[in-house]
C-alpha cells in the first residue's frame, strides 16, 4: 500500500471517530437532560431543570468542537487527496 493511501486511510479513520464522538455526545445529552428534568419534577426542584440547560450548553460546545475538528480533517483529507 502506498504512503498516500495509508495517510488517506488514517484521515478517514480520524474523521469517522470525530463523527462518532459527536453522535455519542448527542445521545448523552438526551439522557442527561431527560434525567434532570424528570428528577426536577419528582423532587419538586426547578433548579434541576435549569441545570439541564447548563448541560445542553456544555454539550453543545463539545459537539461544536468535534464538528470543527472533523471539518479540519476533511479539509486536510481533500488537500492530501489532490
């Protein structure tokens, strides 16, 4: 296998990992927010519902970071491909 082909495969693997991390983060966000909202209704603590907003913002920034990194790897992939 040529070095260029190996490099492209490495970049594809990195892009796939970034995409997978983003997908997993979204799943965790749904779980955390649903749990906090359910707990806030059960315990009659509206502050816990507000905490879910903090979780949403935090995970949103993490997801944006992974998307940014994935786009950088895609750009690098296109550069190496040519």
